[in-house]
């Protein structure tokens, strides 16, 4: 649909923020969530790069 790329980027960014909200000072909790945050960050980066080619 219209603006579909923006919706995907917004959803990915929101998911990153949700995952980061779970970070704690406890190092084990932070490292447990780190891979998920990296996955969503990578998806957001590629979505932004792809959108510049439009």
C-alpha cells in the first residue's frame, strides 16, 4: 500500500525501542536481548538504505 516502507521502518524502530526498554543494569539481561536489538537495527538500516533508492 501507500507508504508501506515507512510503516515497516516505524514498526522496526518501535520494536528496537521495546527491546531496549528491557535492558537492565544486569549485564546478563543486556546480553540476552542484544542479539534481538541488533537484528532489528540491521533491518531498520537496510530499510532506510532501500528507501533512498526510491
